[in-house]
C-alpha cells in the first residue's frame, strides 16, 4: 500500500515545513558562540578529570594521548558529515531527522531509539558522577554529608543526582537561551580549571614516565577479565587480552571516545539557530577542535607526572583520577581544584545531554512515532515543556535508583552507530538530492564519509562483546515498540494514506512545499 512501507522517507522540504507549525515551533535565538559553548560544555566533563588517568592505568599506559587522538580523528570525520547535514536540514532531531530524509522511517526510528539510549543513559550516568563529586566538595568544606543513602533491600537513593536533574530540567523548560548563558559561565570556570591543572602539572612531568610508551600486552593469566568483557576485535583476532599492547591502545581509544560524546548534540539545536547554514558547522567543528587540544594536553601531563602503573585500578576497585597524580607529588590543594572543576564540568554535561534528549524526543513526537502531545511547545518560551518534563522524570528515576556501572560503553556503541548512519546519509543525500542548498559541504565526498564509517566501525569492534549483547537487546526492544505504536501513528504514513504526500515522502506541488 503506498506510503505504508518501512522505507518511506520524509523529504527535507517537509521536515523544514513542519518547523513552522504554531503549536510545535521552537524559538530561533542561538548563534555560533552559543553552539560552541554547548559543544564544549557537554564534552568537557568527567572524561577529562577521570577517564585519562584510569584508561592509562588499566589499558594503554602513556599512549593514552594517542588513544585520544584516534578517537578525535573518528569524531572529526563524523563531525564534517554532521556539519553538512545540520546546514542542509536545520531541524531538531539530529541523526534521527537526517535518517528520516535518507534511509526511511524504520531506520529513522532505530536511530532515534538509539539516541534515546545515548542521551538518557549518559545523562543518568553523569548525574551520578556529579553526585559523587558533590560529596567530595562537602568533605573539603568540612561537612560529612553523603549524597546517597540506603533505602533497604540493597536499593539506594541518590538525592544529589535527582536534585541536579530537577534543577537543570527546570532551566531548560524556562528557555534555551537562558540555558546557553548558564552554560557559558560554568564552561568558563571549568576550562580555567583544566588550564590550571595543565600548567601546574607540567612542573612535575618526568619524561622517563613515558617509557614504554605502549607497554607490552599483559599475559592472559595476569588479568582476571572474563573473555566476554574483552574487546570484540581482540576475541575475533585471537588476542589474549585487551590490557596494554596494541589491543589495549585500540580498546582505550574506544573507551575514551566517551569523553568526546556530545558534540553531535550541537546538531540537535539547529532548528533554534538564527543562521544554521553557517552557525551549526562552526559550532560543531569549533567545539571539537577546542576539546581535542585540551584532552591530549591533560593526557600527556597526567602520564608524565607518575608511572602509568600507579594509575591502575587497585584490588578494591578504587579508580585513579587526575587528583591521584597530584597527590603523589604532595600537591593536595589540586584535589580541591579538580573536584570543583569536575563538579562544574559535569553540571553542564548533564544539562546539554538533557537538551539533546528532549530535542530528539520532540522531533519523534512531531512525526507521530511517539505520542504527539510531547511536541507541544510553550507559547511564551518556545520550549517543549512536556517532553522536557518526561525526560526529567525518566532520568531522575534512572539516576536516583539505578547503579551507573558499565554505562560508558553502552553510550559509546549507540553513538558510534549514529555516526555511521549520518556519514552514510551524506553520501546518499548527495546522490538523491544534489539540488539541495548546502551551507556547508563536507570535503572529498565520498572519501571522508567512508573514512568516518570505517573509523567508527573500527572503534565499535574494540568495545566488549557484552556491550554488543546489551546493545542488540535494546535495539530489539525498539523494533517491537515501533511495530506496536510508531508505525500505526506515523504522521507521514497518515499523510500518504490521505494522498497528501507521495510514496517517497515528497510534498506534492501546490501543498506549500518549497519545491
């Protein structure tokens, strides 16, 4: 039946046309600097304060800086593709919206469901990390105030994470511009802290600690890591372990990729940008360039300050942080600076993750794949209040009551999958719609998108087999929900049945389209 297939596409013109509906219209009040602030504020978070040290100690040794570069290259290639899409399809929803225009509704749903995994799980995990740092700040101030407590039956309630999520969702409901201003202030604070850490740490760097730069792989018997928790690539190629050696470096690149997650959220705000053709690409590429330099600098400093073996997770499960390296040199005041910087950093990370999740849910709701009522915007503030409240409730429950272990890799596999589809989408849209005006064109197409796809697939293979199993289960659940609800309530499908759009999702001439 025409228009009811899984592969019906929603044209770029129709996507842009839908942004003018009065009840679901977002306010355009963001500029280039707002987008760069959002990008930097979400990317610089726990990763720079904890992930560099932990990855060096447990996986890569001093070559963690190379792991950051490898992850940044994959992100940079994908960022070029995101920039082209954001300038061509300036509509909320990011990879979900782009997939709808290129691959069809079913793939769009899959990627939207995938982005829900990325943003919601990441927001909950980072909120719990924020709560831990809040407790440390309390201790530094002389207050022994736990941010979580036992409810009984092994269940814990994390009031710190719940408080943060509630406050940030309120800010987002009040307006995106206000959120950008709050992000700017906090981002300036945490960048200043990062710069201070780099400058002070340089005085304690011993170049002997960089040798061996890539430590020899640990013997299989030296690690008690189950095979299912080793990288998929090492299992496929018969590698004995993902601890140190080349396999450790590659696994480390896949793990530190978590530290870069978030720059793609800039693309979700394209609909709220005054000049998306120019501002969106600048925001995406500018924020990625800034954080890459900072990450590599921090990685070089922390591995130069102490031997990498001193950064390994101990027998009791205690993980190293930047503070670990400074404490060994007696620079204890640095622990206070790092704790405050991490607290500030994680605040904006959670806020922008919540923003990204809300905009994806808003876009899916406007298309009818989830209940349409979630797409209604506040007439005064131009924000999707209902979607924001729902996202807040879900993240509050997840962050308040569920443990955050093993979440980083789940977020990574979801994000990399989105990057693959966006990169492939650039090639497809260049062929199917060469006539579309593009404010930014990715260079060397199809070479750059192909390289982005290969880089992301390579990183995905270096995630653990257990992560892949969990990811497949999540995707299967998404497929079931689509067939039970999304397919039947799709606005594109209803329009096709009514004869308002053609089979491929294009708007017939005379219906208000730009064609």
